[in-house]
C-alpha cells in the first residue's frame, strides 16, 4: 500500500518541529480505507474556453456535418463507432477506446443559454445550478457532494493548480495545492510564520495547509543551515517546478494523492477558445489533454480500475466554422470520460442533427440532455448517492432521468 | 471613517515607503494625476510605436525566409528571427522590472494602481512570434495615458489597439457582405470575439440587458478594424460590412462602413447606464472591498453619468466617500500590488533593480508571481484577474508569497534593514504584537523582513 506517503517519520518530525495543535489535521486520523468514505475515485477536468465538441467528436455519419466544417475542423478523424469519429490529435487515447476505457457524451450542455459568456458559463458549470441568480454564492457541486458524506475530510478532495476553481469551493473542507509550490524555511521561521498568520484566520488556515503539503512532497519544509543551504534548496525547488510538462506534473501529483487518501480531484486545462485558425489551438489543447489522461492512468496503476475522469467545458461552439478558420461561442457540446471504472467504449447521445433547422438559435448544436445528468449518474455509480441527494442538493433543479449506463 | 494618510498610501497607492511621504488629503491624490509622468522616464517601457519596428523586422525576415533560394539563406533568416524573438523576450523582462520600479519610487502611486486596474480590465496580449511580449508596450501606449480622462477615450484606445485586435481575433474578421467575403465564396467572414468581450467585459457587463443579436451587430460594425506593422491601426474597407447595423436599438452606418460609426457605437456603449454601474462597482471592489457599500457605488455611478464618464470625477467620489476609509474587511493585495509594495517598503535602489539580468528577472519575479496566481504577460483569458480575496489567500498562493518574502529581498539588497525597524516602515500603525514579536525573534534579517512582508497586515490593502 502506498498511502503512507505522509510517513510516520514525517509526522513525528513535524510535531516536534511545529509543536502546536494538529488536532484538525487529517494526519491524526489513522490512514486506512475505512477512514475514507469510498474506494472509487473521481477526477473532474474543467476545459476552460469552450471546447468545440463537433471537432473533437465529429458526427461524420450526419450528412449535414460536412457542409458546416469546411477548412476549420480536422480532416481525417479516427473512426469510433461508425457514426462518430475522434479528432486525430486524440490518437494517443485510441488504446483506451480499444480497452473500453474511453467514452464520449454528445449534444449536452449545462442549463446556461443565450449570453455565451465564458466566465458566467464556467461559473455555472462549476456551481452545478440552473442559473447564477439562485444565490449559491461561490459554492461548487463537488463541494456539495462532500457535504453529504459524513466521512469526508480535507484530504478527501483536492483542487489542484493556481486558478482556485469554484467547483470545490464551499463549506466542506478541501485541500488546495499546486505541484510547483514548495516552501523551505528555518524551523524558527516556521514557528514565527504561524504566529504572524494568527492575526487573520483566513491566512492561518491557508498556512496550515501550505505547511502540511510542502512537507509531504518528499523534501522537508524546515531546513537547518545557513543562508547558502537555504538558497540552494529554494533554487532547486524552482528548477524542479520548471522541469517536464505542466500536464505531467499535475497528473503525477493528482495520481499520488488519489493513490493515498484522496478520492476526488479537480483541475483545469485552458486553450479551448479557438476563434481563429482552430486546428493550431485545439491540436495543442488536445495533446495536453491526452498527455494528462495517460499520465493519470500510468500514475494511478491499479487504482485506475476504480477511477472515472470527467472532462467538462462551459459550452460548445458554433456549428458553422466562422470567417477566420475558427468557431465562436455556442451552446451544446461534448464531454469525454475516461477510466478503468467505465463499462465499455461508446459515444452516448440523443443526436439532434446539425442541419440548420435542428440547431439551437440556428447556429449552435442543440443540447438534448443536461450534462449534469451524466455527471450525476457517474457519481451515483461511484459513490452510491441517492437520486434525491443528486437532484436536490448536488445539482438542484436537475431531472436525473434514465441511467445512461456509463459504469461497469 | 475619515481620510488617513497611511491608509491612503496603502489602499490607493503602492504602500508605505521609508523615503516618500504618504499623501495628506484626497485632493492631493487626485491632483497628482495631473502631474507629468516623470517616473515613466526614470523606469522606461518601450512605447508601442517603437515595438511596431520589431514587428516590421519580423515580417521582413519571414519574407526573406520564404523567398530564400538556398538552405544557407533560409537558415540565416531563421536564426535572425530566433534572435529577434529572444532579444525581445529578454528586453520585455526589463519592462516588467520598470513596472515594479515605478511602484517602488513613484510620487504618484495612484497612477500605477489605476494603470494596472485598467490594463487588467482591458486584458490583451500577443499570441505568437514577436507579438508574444507586446503587453507592456500596449499598456504603456493605450492604457497609461488615458487612466484619468473620459472612459470613452480609454475604451477607444484599448479596443482599436493592434494588440487587442490581435488578441481577440478582430484583425481578420470580415463582414458577411464585404468585398473580401464575397470574393472568398464564404471562406472568410465574421469573428465575434472582440465584439462580445467589449459588451460583456469592457462596457455593459454580463448582467446587463443585451442579446446575441447585439453582439452580432457590433461584430458587423467592427469588421474592418485591423493593423499593419508599418502603420499600426488600419481600417480595411474590403473587410467592412456595408449597410446599417443596430446595436441596443440604435442604428449605425447608413452609408458605406467607416470608422466614424465605430467611434459612435463605442461612445454610446461608454455612456450607457449599465457601463456606469459596471465600472463603478468594479472600481470599488478593486480598491476598497469585495462587498463595497451600495451607497458608494450608487454615488460613483451617478457622477459617471453626470460627467459622461469622466474618470477623474468618479475617482473623486470614491476617495471622498466615508466608506472608502473603513478598515473593516479590507481587500487582499493582488500579487503585483503585494510585490511592488514590498520593493517600495524596502526602497530597493533603482540601480540595483535595473542591473538584474533577464534570466534572474524570470526566476526572482515572474515565476514566483505566476505561482501566486498572476501569470504576467500570459493571462488565462480576457476577463483578467479575480477580484475575490479568496482567490489570493490559498495555500499555494500564500506559500509562494512567504517563500518570495524570505528569499528574494536578500538577493536584491545585501544590506537589508533591521527587521525591528522594518515593521514600522512597512506597516506603520498596522503593526501587530505578533508581527513585532516575529521581527524581533527571527534568527536572521532576511527571515525577519520576510515575515513582516508575509504578514496579513502587509498583505491587505
């Protein structure tokens, strides 16, 4: 078992060093699966910018599709099920499809309509509500999921990266970190920093977590020695933060946490807002996405079999390619799912068609199902949630509907 | 709740300085905006007019590369292009140092704060080649000279700027009935990116009452706005859309499309009541509190409308309102505000700052800033930085600030101040028992100074 990532030795060193209360720390809870609410894992990747679902999962079987896409969408997509085909930049994920570990959902969206703002669209996707006027504040649906589970602790869920996404914000404690962060201080400075931060509880709480995480990444928080040792340690941290790809670092960190006590992780990938010369931009973003998914699979090892990865975006893009080889903000789009917990490879869709009369506003792919229903059924399968909890607490206002059958 | 010099220097300035006195009244702060911009000369940033030369040179080299007759010629052109990009990238790090140096040494710190506020409101940057590092020059030429005039002038300068036209894909957008679109058989056409963000982010705000049709009509009006490295902004008539366009119920452009129609629609958007409310709310949230007093926002909105968007008049309402001086729930400084105020409190000598090599600028400033959540020159999107304090008080953000505070000042200044004195220099009457204790008990100067800079009192506005 790999969970004593936070080792006994590390814990003793820390308590001697810091010498103050860690009563609220997850480290004091015996590390075992009994202490965590579930054994299954969920990773949510937010694709910021609005992914063009019609380019990523192309409806090549729809006769109206070809006319929409001239010169903007990828040519020679990879066949999936005869009707839908995969963007060639996702070729690295074909082995997952073959192994039954990749699915797509098409023509879905959040309840967001008409204004097509990235920022409101992302807020609504992360809030998981019907509209932003509902006054949920900065309360995300993954956080509300944690609120329904008595055993959840801060370590149960991780928001990773520097962008502080709202999806995990809320009353339930969660952990936040980015793998590039590290801290090296003298033991005395560690004590004094805690004291200084007591002046403001928000800062004190953030510092507690920063110290725990900085100390659990393999190199210690507190270093004794002179300025030279300290500086060299810090420069090494900075160098380490720059080696390899960001996708790899985030995936490695996420996999490490999920192999230990964490069950839920969320982070985001940007680069989907392809108004202009779409193939250049979306190619890079899809390469980043496939690297991330494969690194998660490799890093999770046997735990991959218990894992589902959901990739969700704020909206799809216009059905027609625009005047500059790209696509503008739209409505319906696609979601990709990956993981060993899926039952088989398939594209799930109530396909609306893309001839002009079938489009939303005569411009966007018509959403035929709420994306939250798919996320809801996945969570019901992974975590055994009641239908009423999903429809009332996690996704208020959602009609969960029939089981699309994503999981084994 | 009345004016206090120290609070004014922190909340509306770049923090306390051991050598520059805080302002004595709101009027002093407001009048300072009329002073000549001396600090910009002391800490220069390349104006965009000069930056265009780099783009011209890039175009010439690209052409040479394309037309090269031999592999050797092609290689030479390619290497010259790489060198141009490298030197531009390196020089752009020095413009970042100037941005910080201005904060450390300016007598008009409110101008620095306003410049960053509006630069963030009109977030734009390059997306490839030499353009990648154009942000500082864009801010210098389009934003900085316009922060205290009419909003409609600032709006026009930002929206028509080559960096904005490039960032939000306006430069190739063609009206569906333009000469160019007709010739292309439907291959080229409209791109609505800039039009949407002008309405949603720059003027009315997303909660205002507008429709997809308004976005589309504004995009039709904007078609034609473009730029050339040799001339800067150009209006390409072959991309412009003929005929009338109706935005928010008002019709523009009866004759052939022209830039006058664009100026008119921008002026109308700038003077719209929703814009007045949106901008007033954002200013109050940025400078005062995440939850500003509704009375303050209403007063600012009224003044905005009375003066047709005279920004100096709106700032006056903000600075003379009693709730501007409330110490309850102050904002947390954004990373650049925090880092700049640290250099100001330390009074890092200008020569020391200017001597830092580009690689070190990245290592000592730009990478730590990115870990704090502000990727300078590489924004995540056109909506700019979050205003919510919760975005800045995260474990990873705080770790980055603490690490920077204990390590970088000592690299900049071998002779750091005594931490026991520095508590007062940096915090004034805000110094708490805990910060005083930490400054005294720290084992080294650099940790003592770092703990003061990382303290909650120093991190708040």
